C-alpha cells in the first residue's frame, strides 16, 4: 500500500510563489509516475502536471506552463510542485497521485486520473487578488 502526504499549501497573494511537496511511503515510488491534480470548489478534479519515474518526461496543462515546475527526488520519495506567478484562478485543493510501479517504462506519465492508483488527501492553495 502506498500512502501520499501533501504539504506546502497556504494563502498567498497573486504573483507569489509556493512549493508543494508530496512524500510517499513504500518502496515503489522510484518506479511510479507521479502527478499533481487540483480541484476548485464546484469543479471537477483536473490535471496539472505529471512526471515519469525517471524524471525525463514532464507534462503540464496549458494553464500552468511556464509558471509551474514538477520535479521529484527518488532518494527522498518526494514529489514537488514549484508554483510561481500564482493567479487567483490557481486556487484549489492540490492532490498528488502515484501510478502503479512501471519499472520497465521509465518514460511513462499520464494526464488522466485513471492513470493513477494512489492519491493523497490534498493541500489547500488559496491565491488572493
């Protein structure tokens, strides 16, 4: 069983930065693709960014390209999301997600919720104007 715990959310002003972290338990993190999703009030959970377990491939939704950076440290079992130039429309609960281990597919990543098998509880990000 994999457990994911997010942290780093908070209340910031437009233009500020935040760095989210997601610590994973278990030994499968290093061969799992990871992703960040977010859910705003009254809206569906949406994809934000994904990274392959090798770190060689990343993918972002258009709305955050150039502002957010996904990265990972497999030695620390930790996933990050650096969020710069935050906007009020970035306000949401941010969730990290992990795929099942794919040791033979180092470049696998997914922008679909169905591509992930484990989810964290989320961390709130609020951006005021």
